[in-house]
């Protein structure tokens, strides 16, 4: 049996954006029948909230939309690149930090912005402009709902890319 394809979503504290992305993408994988072929988790560039659960507003939005909200925050470590196939940054700052942490150019190439998979951003299929998912932490319910919407919008493109990668590896 081939080892699973591994995806890690990364934001700053791992209590808002990346847990939302992890939960949404895990649900998409299950719907597509790929959950046995792909492992999904999340982490933060910083360890401020390590060991904490997701922000209560994250949990409320995920629960309201039928997603799993069980989560424990942790910090991303450069040594993880060796076991990961794809590292998904939630904004440009995370992208820069993760590429800086990458031990090799091959590892740096594993890092992508989540919204680069949102093909609706440009009819040509090449997204342009600001591809960051805004941090909802200092906002209210509306900002967490917006975060969820942006994550969901990238889901189809990310799912297609991961499906393609798993089929090539099989």
C-alpha cells in the first residue's frame, strides 16, 4: 500500500483559519471518497496557542455549517517538511515564513497559498490579486463566516489538485 498523501494547513496561531481549512478539506475528502488516501492536519507558524482548542468562534461557525470542530493547536516545525506533500499557507506572511523554514528548495516548493486553488478568482484559471484569507481573530461572527466562505471557495480546486497527485502516485 502506498503511504497517504499528507496536507498541512498553516496560519499564525492555529486556532482560527487553519482549523477551519482542515475541517472543511477533511469533509471534502470524505465526500470524494479520498479520506483513506489523504491525511490532513493543521498548525501555526507561532506556538502561542499550542495545546489549546480552536477559538470558540471557529467552533461555532464550523458547527453551524456541519463541520467537525475537534481541534488542538500546535506549532509547525521545519522537520515536518520531510513527511508532508503539500503545505497550505493561509496568507502571504505564512507563505514567506514557511518558505523561509523549508530546509530545501524542494520543500519550499511544497508551500502554496490556499486561495491559489480558488479558480473562480480569474476566468483564465490563474488567480491574481491578494490571495490571503483575512485573519478573523479580531473580528466577530461575520469575519469567521467570511473566512469559511473563502476556504470553501478554494476547496474544489484543492481537491482536484490532491486527487491528481494521489492518482499520479498510485
